[in-house]
C-alpha cells in the first residue's frame, strides 16, 4: 500500500505535523478522511437531550452553537498536531465538558473524545494512560454529583472511557511497532547491501589493480621487443593474453558473489521482524555458498514466508532450515501459529513460479500439532548438472 499524498489545496494553517496522527495514517496508505469518520459518534450530542427533562430547549441550542464548532476545531487539531500538542488539545476537550457540565449534559460526548485522543501522548506505559483516565473520570464524577446529576446517568462514563481509550491506545501502539519493524528490516537490508558492495569493490580493486599493472608492463615490453626480438615479443604477447583471460575469469568469480549475502540479509531481516513481535526464531543453515540465481530465489521465498507469518500466523515459534537433501536444496519454514486453509495469493504464486523456473517446487502443508509448514526445493546444480563454463581460450579480453 502506497502512502497517500496530501492535497495541495490544504491551507497552510492546517498542514499536519510530520509526526501527527493524520501523517502516520497517510504513510500507512490510509485516506485523509479516515479519522474524521469517528466524528459520527458525536451524534450523541444531539441525542442526549431526548433523555433529559429540558430536551432541545433554547439554552441547549445556544450552548451547542457555541461549543460544537469549538469541539470540531479541537478534534481536527489533535489529528494534525504533534503528539504532545494533541494531548493538550484533548485535555481542552475534556475541560470544555467540565465547564459546560452544570447546564449541558451533551458535553459528556466531548469528554469521551478527549479521553480517547489523550492516548496520543507518548506515555511510557499503558498504566500511565489508564491513571490519567481515572483521574479525569474522578473529576467528572465529582463535579457531576456536586451539581445534582443522578449516578445512573454517569455509571457508564468510566467504563466507556477506559475500555474505548485503552483499546484505541493499544491499536495505535501496534501500528507504531509495525512501522518501527519495517524501518529496522529495511535498514538491515540496506546495511547488508552496503557491506556487500564494499567487499566487491575491494576485491575488484585488488584484483584489477595488480592485473592491469602487469598488462601495461607486458604491453610496453612487447612494444620494445617487437623489432629487436620478434620471438620474445610474441612470447610476451602470448603471456599478455593469458593474463587477460585469467583476470576475466577472476572478475567473473568475484561478480558471481555479489548477491552471496542476500540470504543472510533476509535471515537477519526475518529475525528483526519476528522477534520484535515476541516470536522465537530458530535457524539451521547448512547450505554454504549457493549459485546466485538459486540464493536469490530462496531469499525471496524466505522473505515472503516471514511476512506471511508476521501478518497472519499469530505464532510463538518459527523454525527455518536450509539443508541439502540428496540432490536438492531444501528450505523449510515451519511455525506453530493458527494454521488453517492456505489461500493462494500473489506472493505464494510468485514464489512457486520462481522456483519452477529453476526446476524447483513449493509445498505448503499443515504442521503438527498446529501451524503451517512451507517447503521450497531446488536442484543442486553442482551435483546434478554443473553450469557450463565458458571457454576463455577463444575470447578476447575487454
């Protein structure tokens, strides 16, 4: 899901802060209007008077005309502000209810919204947030009883604010952890790719620096000998060709290893992704060096399997094994999650197609006693049919 761009038509004064709730939702690909849908719950402002003796009298209409636009502005402010400023605006919603409470029972809806949005503050733990909600409810109940509200009309308030507030708070914390895990996973891949590029750069520099110096030396020597000693010049030219062919073979071997760290990077990324959610990951990797094409396919299979486990499995333990089984490489990813029917999707079909293109196969089955087992297999090219080596005898370096 791609991040949603902000409309250019938004006025500058309501541009959301980078760490605001609205921007966080945009980065997750949610439309801007998603959070504003919750304003539908404010319909209780207009329903509460039905259950009061005064009903929709002139005082109610006056206080609603004054307070409801202020509440809408405060709510919009919590969505576009940084978490600390949003918490202050949430307190303002709660205070708006307390100020109007002696004359305006409908204001209790403002209090509920304020309690929920107060969860945006970066609390160190959920207990701190729960304590703040309890203090707010104590203030509300004390004032309400002082001005003559019956306890029956207020009994629902502490339960509602605590339950709804904590549920929303936990959901927001989960989204924040998901974002942090994705960033960590991307950073692991980036660092692995950077380290591999640096290794390849060092190898090529060491290899080509020495070889090209030797090529230049022999070329100069052959040029000087071509008139005085043609036989020696031909010998130097022959050696020059051999040096170039050897260098070409060494460069090919070095370039072949460019993706050698890809599987290791995916294992590290899977560890960050799963263990961040409290899932134990056990790895048994006895593959050693694999051909780049095979390693890339197995790495992509591992990435897709780890992503599916993170999103759907609700597992507590995952076992990853990569071994040679006879004439085939065998990647096993097994979890103890909820299992169930496996619905073929783009990710699984992509895995299967990539494996089949290299003569491999993919199997997904139920694990025992519960969970899912994914098995990806590829033929061992070295053991079954070595890759044809291109002869360098007839090639010209370059």
